[in-house]
C-alpha cells in the first residue's frame, strides 16, 4: 500500500508531462503543416491592372502617332496634287499656244501655196540675182530658226541647199517652201505639246485621287486618336507634337 500511494503521484506526474508534450507536438505540427493555396493578393491585382493600363497607353500612343503621320502624308499628297495641277494648267496653256501657232502657220502656208501658183515676176538671170536669192533664203531660214519656227535640221538642209531648198528659185517660191516647212515644224510642236498636256492631266488626276484617299484616311485616324488622346502621357503627347511640327516644317521646306 505504501508503494501504491507513493507510485501513483509519480505516475500522474509522468502522464501529465507526456500529455503536455503530446499537446505541444500536435500544436507544432499544426503550425508548420501544409497550408491551403491563397487567393491572388492585392499586390498581384495591382500589378496586372498596371500592365493593362500600360498596354492601353501604348495602344493610344500608337494611334496618335499613326494619326499624326497620316496627317502629314495627306498634307504632302495635297501639296503634290496642287503642284501637278499647276503643271497641268501650264501644259494646257502651252498646248493652246502651240495649236494657235500651228493654225496661223497653216493658214499662211495655204495662202503662200496659192500665191505660188501665179506666174512669178520676170527678173534678170544674172549671178548677182542668184546671189541675192541665196542671201534672202539664208536670212529667212536663220530668222525662222531663231524664233523656233524651224528646227536645226531644216536650217542645215536649207543652208546646204538640199531636201527641196533651192536658192535659184524666185523668192516667192522660196517663201512658199519656207512657210510649208514652218507649218510642219509647228505641227510637230503642237502634237508634242498635246501629248505633254495629256500626260500632265493624267498625273494631276492620279495625284488628286491619292490626296483624296489620304485625306479620308487621315480624318478617320484623327477621330480614333482623339478618342484615346487623353490616355497618352503629357511628355509622350508633347513628343508627338514636336515630331508632327518637324514633319510639317519639312513639308513646308519642300514647297507646300
């Protein structure tokens, strides 16, 4: 009995110590055990929102940049269209002048051809007379060539007395030959001017169509850019404005 009463308290103390150690072990395992996956935190959400905001700003900046570039391209196309339109007007005026010159030369050549059918006045058949006729022919063809009424080839033929240029003929007959040659030269010039006028007109029409297309595209791009321009940072917007100003200045230097 004495051993019983002495051993029971000791056993209780030992069991109490063991129970406490077990409780501590269970608590430690609970603290260091696996945890359930956490939901995305506030920091991750903020990071994702920042990335999306940066993407929107980059897209907006790209739209603004594209609108500025298309606007400058439209200005250049309009300047080109104006220059080609002016060139067409000049070519049209040249063609009209060439036609008027040819028409007048054709009328004069017809009158001289009719006059050449009449009997030529009788003149003395002397060396002095033939020398005078030759001098008259040379003076007449050189004056016509100086006024762009004859080509250099015709002038060389006349001075060499070939291809119908005969200094022995009466000046009336020589005048008829000269007027026909002038008519043929001006006919060639008129056809050349007419072709140049048609080419200039086609070029002007093409430039006008291109300018109209770019102007329409620039208007649509500006509307899209204006809708997102507030998203672009001030420094980015200022940089885009400076680039656009430089582009416009370059266009102005090219003759806008």
